[in-house]
């Protein structure tokens, strides 16, 4: 029995859900609208203010998809009602971030050239730089998968290194630090 799949999803006020005949789930809320195609062996039922997800068979594949689709629908409901935010910190001398024009992020990360990233329209970006503090990049979106993918792409340009911690890291992330050569003496 899927422990996640059997849990019902509560619908917040202002959020509506529609399930079409070909199992396309559409969730609408105050922040926007999201859609997800659901497997034909998974049924999604809307009863008053709760959503329940059920599977038709006890096959291993269906058990895995049961929890998966419940989590995806739950993420969609939370996204259209509250939204998602990821904050990243640039640690390093001379590292900076700046938003240019229409969702274009410019990063200076110690390379010979600046990196320009065109972000999807669904992701809003904000760069903040204060004196004597590391620059921060704040990403907001209603789509959890998309915002995570964009944040991972930004981090991939300069992942944090284990000796000094320089690079792009998530705010609140604990990095494993290594001792340098001087520690062995």
C-alpha cells in the first residue's frame, strides 16, 4: 500500500481542480493554472474540498505511480495557492548577479566572460546585492519542477567547492568542508 498515495489532498480556498476524460488534471488558483497528464490506470476523484488518488491494480509499476501522481497533484495545488521560492547565494570575491531586461540573468562568476541566462517566463527572478554581504538570487514560480530545474542550472555554472566554499549555494545549505594541506602538519 502506498503510504503517500492514500493520503487525501486538501483544497485551499480559491483553488479549483478539473479532471478531463483523458486524465488531464487542471488546477486553477489565485496565482495561476497548472496541468498534468495522469496515467490511465490512476484515478483522481474530487470530493468536496479533498482530492483522492487511487490505482486500479496492485502491480509494482502502479504502486510507484500512485504516490508519484499524488505528490505531483499536491505540488500543483500548493503552487497555485502559495507558490514556490528558492534563494541562492553567490559566495566569492567579485561574484555578482544582475537582472537585465525581460527575465535575463547576468552572472559574473570569476570566468573571463559574464554568463547570460534567459529564464522561462513562468519563473520570476530578483537579484539583490548589499554592501558587505553576498549577492542573493531569488527565484519564484508556481511550478515546483521548473523552478528546481532553473535553480540547478544556475548552480551548475559554479558549484560550491569543498575547501573555501566558493560558488553558488542554496541559502541554508550545509556544505561539507575539507581541511587543506596545512591541517595535516
